[in-house]
């Protein structure tokens, strides 16, 4: 699809997924991509008219660290941190020979470290200092804002309608991601997430499961330093150290894989 009558170009892209959370990735180290074009980004993320993805990620040069991550939601708007996207871009950086197996990179919420273990990426997340507990849920920010709510029979729970209502009615125009959780064992939980920007349930959310792991500790439902999270797209693990009310050394680990590559006319 051409977005200008004056010029078109072939855009090389790569498709990556992390536990079913999928992204269109583009090498923008030469600053060739028109990243202010929200309609173009939304088109590329469209599953019928474009490539298809829960979001789009650009890898760019950074003067101080290995690279910069720029993340867009499927609605075309630049957004807050994406944990699964962060793990995918680390694999992409290795594919491009930007890094080997370890990295430090810049994102919208600051610096992140990561290391690759075969098909998995262990990604350092931001420290968390504030967890708000209310009658109907828990709220915290793990690079993106998250609402966490315990439910029963999560496999048949109406995530779309309930999540959309919470996202809009409680959190207003900016919204928040909404995570529904059911405990499976002492340190294992099932999670389903309604994501703002996508405005639908996704198969997985990295910042979401990170928020869930911390929230479950705050609610005293687990006292384990590593929590296992089952999502519709696969299993993720979150580890952390709690010290003086702060959650530090927060790490999100799970698979991140290249699905395919191609070119699209823009």
C-alpha cells in the first residue's frame, strides 16, 4: 500500500514473537523510517491489510549504549515500555550483529540490560517502588501502567469486555493495561491481559506479567523470588529482589523468536 502519490519505497521488515506477543521490527539505524506517520505504522500492524502485529519496534543508533528501542502500539502511537518487545529487539540486535549475547540498550523508560540464552532472553526491567492496592485491584507501573485483578475460572472469563471497561472507566483517556489473574500453585499464576493501544486481549504481555508477579508478592499470595506466569502464548518467569519496600533486580525471562522477514511497499 502506497501512502504518497509522489514516492514509494520497499521497506524491509522482520516479524518476531515472544510468547505470542508479535511485533513488526525495522532496522532504522539510518533514520529512513517516517516514525511520525501513525497511519503507516497502524497499517503495518494491521493483520488484514498490512504485516500484522501487536506493535511495531524500531532499532536505532544510540551514542552511549548498544542501541535504542522505539516502540509503537498497534494504533500507530509511540508508547511506553513493552517487555516482550524488549526481549524481541534483543534477539533482533543479535541477528543484525549489533550485539553478541549481552547488551545494554535505551528505551522510553531508561536503560535496560539483557542476555540471551539460546531462544530465550532475560531482560532487566525497571525498579518498582510504588504499588497501589485498592478494593478492586492492584495498580503499578513496570515501564507501562498495569491494573491487576484476581478472578476465578480465568479460562472462560470475559477479558475483552471487562478489560475494556476497566481500561476506560477507571483510568480515563490515557488508560492502563488490565491483567486478570488466577493462582495455580504457590509460585505459578495464569494471566490474561487486555492491552491499551491494541484495544484487545493479547496472547501475552511482558510488562503485565512482571506487574502480576510483583502484585502477587504484595498481596502475600507468594513469597517466592521467582514467579512463573502462564499466558495464552506460553510461559514466562519473573524474578526480583524485594528490599526496603523496593523491587529491584527485576528480570523478565522467556522465549523470543524470529518468525519471518519480508518487504512491503510503503
